[in-house]
């Protein structure tokens, strides 16, 4: 079975009805966790790609491309069950597409579904027209409905959101895009059709998935458009991280997806409403100085992040804590540099999740102890700022 990333974004305030959503996973990765580590006091800095500069409004150099790795170097319990590795894990061996000018085609198929693509439509297509000609974007995006006819503006917004998230991740964190990366986005209305398309019974109730097998994001349509696009942005982030960086530790992977899931395009840029879930963040804040809770969060691997073994709502608290950690790191230059350091270190060994706590301890001013204290304070009194990108 392909490796999947799935979305849990029905938690957003704009979705009032509760729904069970299958958690993100890494294929058949076992639900194991690294032994909780004490906060290191003198960890050596993890290798950081040369040329990484201060992250901020200015464009930063991309994270270095991942080196080639052999199967003997992988952790079998984590990586070998996955039938298809990320582009980062395979050292960007996907065939690169030329950056020649591309025509964007719009057409309607026999079922009345409108499509946008850089490929010419089949011979029986109706209403075919070329709506734009220009240089191919960093990510080629195709959006369509499977069993629903999306209005033109929704399809255009799906493409805009995908490119917007990619741009911000590149400009603020130096996240590169694998040469020739192409994303397909499919919106599906019917629950049965969604389950059939996803193909994995445990994910049939999820709100969205990203499959590495066909590089396709599938979104199970909800009644509110904002929920659909939040799910889409969440999955786009998973796709970019998976293909550009590798198998990032799940807490940071989900934290990034939660953060950029809140990104909304507008005008020449976009913004993230950081305090959108202030009440939930306060309720999920850890006790004490936060040190033990932060190490526990960062050390969880695979399915262990998503399980609820103590009480209902435990998984939700982890999502909010992961989001809050990334929101804190994205707040200022020193935090972004520390997060960049984690991404750079992961890109150097993309097939196995790194010990992010050690990289953060070495890269965050004051170490992991200070980060834990600031993370705890951030959650107990969340900001209400809106960040523009």
C-alpha cells in the first residue's frame, strides 16, 4: 500500500460538527516511540546545509538536496515497509520536467466536470480553451472534482493555495521543491467514492489524504469551503515536506501542516491567523516548565503520536501542542533559524526521522530548556496576531 499523509483539520472552529478523522501515518510504520530523552546539555550541532541564512521576509537559500542513501542504511522497521520513498529519500531522482512555457487548458468532460491542467484535453472534451500561457511554476498543480463540478473560482483558489503555501515555505524556511514536482488535487463529495479512491479502509473517514504512490491529494468535501481548503493546505504541506525534506519527525511534520493549513491567500501574498484556536491552546498547555512535555512530544514516532491511551482528547492536545511549537518557532528570526536547522539536518538523512530535540537544543538560543519554557508560556497566553507573508 502507498504511504499516506492524512488530515485532521475538521477540528478547526469553522467546522462545528465533530468527525472521526484517521490520523496521519507513514505507511505501515509501527507505533513505536524513542525512549524519552532527558534534555541534553551539550549536544553537538547536527549537520546544517551550507549557505543557510537567516529566515525572514527575505528569500533564503534552499535546504540542501538530500544525498543518496542505500537500503542498508535505512531502519527496516520504519522505512522498508513503505513501497515508495519520498523524492528526498531517493535524492530527487524523479525525472525533471523542463521549465519551458506552459499552456493552462480548461475543458469540460463527458460528465460535466470542469478540469484545469497543463496537458491538452482528450479529443471528446467540450469547451476547451487556453486560459494562460507562461513559465511553469515551481510546483505543477492540477485541480479537479471527481464526482462534483467545482466552480471555476474554487479550482483557481485550490491552485493559488498550493502555490502560496509552497512560496511561503520556501521564502521563510528555505524548503526546496523537487525538480519537476507535480501535484494532483481531487475533490470528492461521495463518502463511498472517497473510500474507493483512497483505497485504505482505515483512512475512509479521513478528511484528506496525500498518497506518495500517485502524488495525489484527495479531499473529502465538507459543506464549508473554508474547511475544504484548510484540509487542502494541510495536505499540501505534508506533500512538500515529504518530497523535499524526507521523513520529518511526526510532531514537527504535523505542526508544520497545522500552521500552514491556516494560511489564507489574498492579494499578492497571504496570512496566518495565529490565535485562531486560543481557547484550545490554553486548555492544551503543559504543566510545570514544559520540559518533560516537550521531550515527550518530540520523541513520539509514527502511530504513537496519534494514539489515545490515557484519555479522550489526548491526540487533539498533541496536535495543538505541535501547532503551537511551530507557531512559536515561526514567530521570529531565531526561531525560524532553529526550525531551518531541523529541516536541513533531516534533508541530510531523509529516510530516517532525526532526533529533533537534539538539533533544537543546539540551535535554539538557550537550548531546549528555554524553548520549553517559552512554548509553555506561548500556549498559556496565546497571541492574537495575524502574520502576513
